[in-house]
């Protein structure tokens, strides 16, 4: 008889109590929601900030008069062929919160101490869930510094909601392509509550509240993302085929033959004072 | 009776232990956590044991050697040669594995993500797929498939082997413009493992098979782990003063004027403007 009563008891105790302790490094994914796959904007929507309204003035952003004027100028400039306040044509990241408009699909990678949001066209967001506080000396960034907290709102033993707060920004940043501006002080606070729709696990809600000095009050929108399980990733290198060229504060266009062109009617060419053979 | 009771307990306990099937057992994988940087004292040359440029002594075909020499000559004259990073395009593979800045590696059972500070992430699939996968579309990073190996048989993986195919171009290995072939048929093979005598060194043996080479070219990269990790958002386009117009690279001065990037450079052709420059 290979096993005595005592050895079986010892083995049972070891298996019951010992192995889970030895296995302390296991990441129990069953404690976290299933956010796998690729998340996209709902069908038929553009990249407007509030998905329930059209872009631009129809957004009714709670802007202070000074910033409302900036938005109106931006849209007028865009109507005339300019870029207004939208800096994305330079391939700079959209930063937060605009990057969560999900132009191209995104992916969530959930680990115990951090949740990554991967984009096709931007560097990833890091959302720290390890209990840290906002550092005092972190370098400001367009994506900001994000701290998250998981919660089990229905008490079923599994986290279902990720609350995120993001601070410490660089700018300029806008809320959408029309140029809805954020304040130049970059003191924005972005609060997000991410969770799956209770009746449709392939729909994610991201309740995003922006607190910003350009606004008269916090602005909350409900962003919806739809899950695509038929995942296809694309490497979106913005600069690869970017025909916009910024010289000083002017945006020009380079055509398919490589010639510089005006980007708007009657635009003056760049000042070539540093060239010895410049046209007179 | 007692036997049956304890045998039942044993089966139940074993079942309970196995039950969380979705648990990801990190203890099976090597500790690649933290921030990885270039070895102290190395520059961003491809073979880190040699200086960039000619000392690399790459096994290039004669045609590509000429191209490389032209690239270095252009750079000596103020141009950028074959180095396309000036446009903020991704370095792609294999050059991105030189770690210009720093990188982080995430291991999950089905995928490994390599996250850079200034390039889009690499996805290395370890879910058993092959290169016929439908999402295998050409890219600068290529399509990477990895395989974990337990070389010393201790029940824990210690080596990650990766093969990467299906590229876009142009790509090069280092700032001198050391070129890969225009056919983009490169195959990159990597073996990554922790140094046995120093677990804070990650070794990456990289072999490049490319039509611009007369034979496969293997280099060994050593990355050092930085435990005091600090991440920085490195946005290449944020302060890029290079301006590409057609095939010409110009420079923009601090006060926003277009400048020649090399001696005697012609200004851009302004034929599409109705008013002339100053």
C-alpha cells in the first residue's frame, strides 16, 4: 500500500490549503470582468464627444463665453480650410479625454496592478490600480496620469466597474475634432466609470465627466463602445501618409507629387528668408 | 471508510484548486516585469558591441552596401540618409528592439505585449496560431508569433522564441541607415531569456534573415532592468523641427522659419502659390 491514512490526510490538507498559497502569483482573471476583444464606436457614429448629439455647436458644451468664442472661431477656420483648434493633423496624440472617443478600435488589458488601454494610433494609457496616489513630481502628459479602482457593485464577488481619475495634463487638448477647447491651465480632471451594459455584455459604457476651467460646470457624457470579437489589429502610424506640413503656425499641404500647396484660399507661401536661392 | 472520506476530500480539494480555470498562473513564466533599458554605455547601434556605422560590419550584399554608404555620406552632408525616423514613423522591426528609450513586457497566456515609449506596441501571439491568421497584414512591426520553452525542465518557461514576418518598409537597423531589403521579406528570429547569472539582464538574441544580407545576421542585445520605473510620454511629433516636403528634409527654426537642412539646399518649389515668398 503506497499511501497510509496519514499520508492521504497530509496530501489532502496540502492540496486544499497548501497549493493555493504556493500559487500566490496567479492572476485570477475570474475576479475581473470580461472586457476581451476589440472595442469600437457604435455603428453610424462619428467621433463627436457626446454620442447622442451632432458634433460642434450641437454638443452644447458648457463652455464659458471666452471658450465658446474659441470653439466658434475654430469651426469657422475649419470651414475656411484651416484646422482650427484641432491639432491632430500634426499627428500629436489626442490625449485625454478625446482619445476615449475611440477613432480606431481599442483594447483593454487587465492586470492586477494596472489596466492598459491600447489604441491603434496612440501610445497606450496606463491606469494604475495598485492603490497608489497621484505622484507629486510626475511629468505632465497629453494622456495624463490615471488611477483606477475596481468595484463589485452587485456584490457577486466579481469586479464589474472600473472608476478612473486622470490628472496632470499637457496641452493644448480638445474634446473633439471641431476644436471644443479645454483650458490652457491643463488643470483638467477626467473621471470615468467603465462597465458592461447589464443587458448586453458586448456593449460597454464609459461615463466620462470632465471638470475643466473652460467649463461652467462638469460635463458628463455616456460613451458607448461595442465589442468586436472578430479582432483585426492595424498599425496606424499617423505620420506614414500625413500630407499636412506645419511651418511656423501655418498648415500647408504636400500633394502626391511632393509639391507644397496652400491649404486654404489665398494662403501666403512660407517665408524662405534662410535660403540663398529663394524666389524673389 | 476513513480512506474513502479522505480520498473524497483529496479529489474535492484537487478539483477546487484546479477550478479557477481562467486563473493566469504567472509562476509558470519568467519574471520579465519592470522597465527594460539599453545596457549602460551602449548607444543605439544595431550590434551593441560595436560603434554604429561601418564598424558594424554587416553582411550586406554589394548593392545594399552602396546604399548604406550613400546614406552615411548624405548624413555627413547634413541629410538624413536612409534614416526615416526623422518623419516620426515607427522604427519597426528589428530596429525598435534596440530600445531607444525603454520598454515593458506583459506576459499573458495567449499574447505578449511589448510596450514602448515612442513606438506603437508589438503583439507577440503565443496562442498557437500560425502566419496564415487572417489579421496578418503588413506592418512596420511585422506579425510576431512566439513560443515558450522550458529549457531546463524545471516546470517553468525560461525562453521565449519569436519569429516575425510580413513587413512594410522602408526599414533600417540603426541611425546610420543600414538598410533592409525593399522586398520587405525579412524574417526576424528572437530568443529572449534572463541572464542566468543576473536576472536583471534580459538577453535578446536577434537573427535577421533578409535579402539585403549575404547570410543571416545575429546580434545579441542585453537589456537592463530598471526597478525604479518612471514612464514618459515620448511623442515624436510634439517637438519635431524636421519638415519633409516631397523627398527633401528641411528644418524649422525656433521662430518658425523654414531653413535648409544642408549646405546649398534648394528651397521648396512654390508653383502652387499665387503669391511668391519674401
